[in-house]
């Protein structure tokens, strides 16, 4: 199931970074998180970027909100997933 959800997330992140696309990617990330539930520890995404508009460490469960809110983070996730 998580492979299907990951593919949906990947497709959602291929869109141009509009507000609608970010919202769709956030929903896809939420579904992916649910499909991963119960698989051990909760990972954290860490970015060492300097002077970025998003936090440097984001727990997996908070990523959908940050994708929806921040176009720069959307672009980062696009790079991570592709």
C-alpha cells in the first residue's frame, strides 16, 4: 500500500508550486504517513540549508502542513522525492 501512496505523492509533487498543488501534495503526504503507521520510530526530515524559510528539522507528521504552507519547502520535497 505505501508504494502506491508514495507514487501518488511523487505525482502530486511534480505539479507547479501553486497553492492548489501544494494542498494536493500535503494531502498525498498525509495518506502516505497513514500508510506507514506502525512501522517503528517516527523519522524527522533534517535540512542543513542556510537561511531557509522552513524549519531545519521537521517530524514526518508535520511535513504535510509545511508543504501546504511554504512553496520553498514544496520545492525541497520535490527534490527529495524525485
